[in-house]
C-alpha cells in the first residue's frame, strides 16, 4: 500500500464530504416571506391562534411543530440551547443552594447554565460504552442538596432514561434532558426532550437542524411552559400590558427569520437522520474489523439516534499509534476528524479556580452550605478522563454521504493501521 499521506504518500480520498448546512430555495423563500412581511419578530403577531387564512407568527408555528414532532405538549423557542437550559432550570425552581448533577463529558453550557441560576454543578461520570451519563455515578453524587439531574443525549443517542427516571423518582429530583444533539432522536420510541420534566435543544450552526443560532424548551407541564415563555421575554405575562413585568426574566427570544428557516429544516430532518443512521450502521460494521478501533454500544432503549456525531475510541496500544498521530494522519488521508474534548469539564480553569461570579458566588454567598473542590472529580470520573484520551469524532455531515464515502473512511483507517510502523521513524507535527 502507498505511504501515509502525512509522510508524502497519496491520500486515500481526494474529494470533499457533504457540506453543512443543507439548504435550497425553500429556506430562501422562507426568509423572503418574513422579510417582505415586515414582521420580523413574534410580537408583531397576536399570541391568539390565527384565524383561517390569516398570517401566523413563524415562531409560534415552529414551537408547535417541533413539540409535536418530539411528542411534547408545549414548545418554547429561545435564543440558543444554553438559554434553553438556563430558563428550564429557573422555571422548574432550581436556584441558590441547590446542586445539579451533570455529566463530566459534555459541552460546557450543560454546567454553566446551572451556575447562571446560582446553583452548583456536581459532575457524574459517563458510561464508557455509550458516553452517556452513568446512573450509578449519578446515585453516588446525590446529597441532601441535590435538586436536579441533567442527562445529556450525547451525540444524539438516548441516555439511560429508565435508570435516570428511577433515581429521580426515589430522590424527588427534577430531570431536564439536554437534547442539544437529539433532534429526531428517541428513547423507547419516545421523542428525546419529551421524557423528563423539560428538555432542551440547540439550533446552533453545527446541529442537525440549524438557523445559525437558536434553542427550544419542550415540556408537557403547562405551568413550566408558561413560566418559560415569561422568562424568555423579560418576565411578561400573556394578556398583560406590554410594559408590565411580573418576574425577573431575560430577552432570549427567537426571531421570525430563524423560525422560518427552522420550519424548513424540520421537514428535512427525518430523511437526513435516516441516512445518518444507515451510514453509521454500515461504518460500524467496517470499522469493527480493524484492531484497536472500539465502536460505541447502541443500547436497545436508544430506538432512534439522530447521529449528531459518529464516535469511536482508539486503543493506542492495540492499534500501534498514538491518537494524536492517528488524527493527524487521518486528516491528511482526506477524512476530517477530531479528538473532541481535551479534558472533562471539571478540569477547565473556570472550575478549578471557581471563577464564576464576584465574591465566589454561588459557592459562598450564604445559600450553599457545602464545599466543592472540582479537582477531586478527576478521581471520581475515570471514564470521562479516558474518553478525552481515546475518543475520535466525525461530524454528522460525513454521514450524509453515500456508501462509497463510508468505504473511503474505513479504507483510510485501514491504511493507517497497515502503515502504522511509519510513525516510528517519522515525527508527526
């Protein structure tokens, strides 16, 4: 076989993978419709249901459509997925003095949203076979201060909601699903985001549905939905005077332009996710034959994954090359890839230094009587530590390719394995 491309050989692949986002004249028409209407925000329309033939707010229409798609009663659109988490926590009564259990391997917003309502994030380990929060670690993290748990449907695959819900019921905990990766995903055929007390989504540029930015809160609790609506619009209440504010809220509103795009993105979602799942399944079969490649387990309860990421782990000893060398070589072979998070969340300087608010809030403001040393979580989360050393990520856009594209990925990885001895005599930048 040729030399590795990183050392001057011909790459295994010379053509690009599908790009993201996917859009066409339908998104263009949706944007022009909003532009020409002159109504660029939701409150240019009445909140009352539109009459037959009368125009409706795109935000209202999208809230209903997305909630229906995921199986929840109510949807509340907002500025981004981080805001969705923050608003959900506040609407469900999480605040100063409360602890909230979050996975150590996730995007930072899962934990910082907790801090933004003056509560304390407590980290739990992940299951190394699925990368979802580990129920046993959740149970160990519970204290008398614990108010909520946020399972993350990481990479678009359902967390073990059966175990999480059982723990939450026994300890009287709130469950907020972080489904930022979970558009169209399901647990036991129930849409992600519709299972706990609330669920949150992101429509940021990398997500399976995108309007550049944007977020959504799903719930089947009418009181929670009403509060979320209020908190996203500066504490207002439906039917009350515009300049009358009932509670401390934010301006976290979604625009009509974004909602118009998302309505069209939603129409594409199931076809795209189906292709992602089909290609992911095929790729897993191919990669499972290569020594040192450990693909993740898909539990029976994860009945529909959005496949936001395709991930596997590299056993450096069995494969015969370091992950850093592997990632650099694979990229040069024409397959874009990433190692994901460099370290678990608790090893970020923000947590190690407890640099949250002035005067060390929320840890020492009088509401909280515990003590958290985030450096100690390293010993409590060995799977998260290992994931940061071994994981390899592919973006979901790669899975929108064809069968031959998956063959190219497998062929490139096989080539690196077969030529692994080249690394011994060459430096990898």
